[in-house]
C-alpha cells in the first residue's frame, strides 16, 4: 500500500507540475507577483495531493514571521520548501546554483527573486548572497536559508555552513530558527516513499540581532537541533498494517 500511494502521488506531482509549468510560461514576461501566485498554487496542489493520496498532513507550530527577517530552517525533504514558501509571505529562498539550470523550476525561481549560490564559490559567493539578501530585506521581504546547505536524514550529525552567520551579521535582523521532522515521512531514494502521518514544522523564538558570530552559530544550532530532536522522537504516525 505504501508503494502504491507513493507511485500515485508521483503521478499527481508530475501532473500538477506540468500544468503549472506550461500554463504559467507567459508569466516570465509579466511582474514577478504573477509567477509567485503560480508557485503558491503549485505548492497548494502538492499539499492537497499529499493529504488525499499519501495520507500526509502538515501541522505548523508557532507563529510564522512576516517581513524583514532571516529564517534558518532544518532541511530534510522537498516538502520543507513547499510548506515554508506558503507560510512565509513574499519570502526569498537561498538555493544552490545547480537548481538555476533546471528547466522551468530555475526560470520561475529566478523570476520570483530567489537567490542562487555557488556552494564552492567561497567568499565571492557569500558576498553575492549578502548583497542580494540585503536588497530583499530593504524592501520588507524575508530571507529563508537552509544552514546545512542540503537535505539531512533524521538523526544525521549537523553540519552548519558559514553562510547563515554571514547573513545574520550583514543583515542585522532577527533570525527565526525552524525545526521539522519531514524526513520521517519522505523516505527512500530521493524521498520517493511517502509515509502517512502528520509532518510537523515548528517556528521557534527569534534570535535577536547583534550576537557575536560564534555565539550566534552555537545558539542557532542548539535551538534547531534540540527542537528537531523532540519532533523526531514524537512522530505522529498514521500507519495501517499494509503500509510497511
């Protein structure tokens, strides 16, 4: 049953993606708000499919911040990006540069103002990221970054990169940590298997601006990892006997 549900959702994912990708092509010539509407429509369509087909619900804990904040989130699956994009109004997401070359996805991500970063680019890549992020903050938008730079399996050792600390120092705004447990429900190669249950995403208390770099890095990692550990230890499964 688990494999059947996962395959059924895969076809739903492809159908919704094709519909939005082709239907919103003209938006590349229109204001970015049009493509942002299309992206939100795509995210809602995917969450609908996950709920109805795969039996996955999403519960958001805490109050999502709005405007002029740095958000640093744990990253375990593609679901994280969908949920956070919907919860954070007019957010700019920091993505790895490779995604810019993905047809349709890269075009649309560029159109809505996402920031692409070369993870091997060193100091020049960090400067480019902070310049783009500062411009976004000045217009009242928030910045979402995944501090470890890639998806991590539940229980894997944390590996926080310097980019989030660089943004924190340069932007001088509060940083909101985000913990989640989506990796328990998106399993198998590339997260293909979708286990039924309730995915939890928790917005934690903001870290105020002005902390020393090492103090901030330590506080951020401790907040995210502690809260993530608690979510992983208390999953809301909804498994039937034929879901294994």
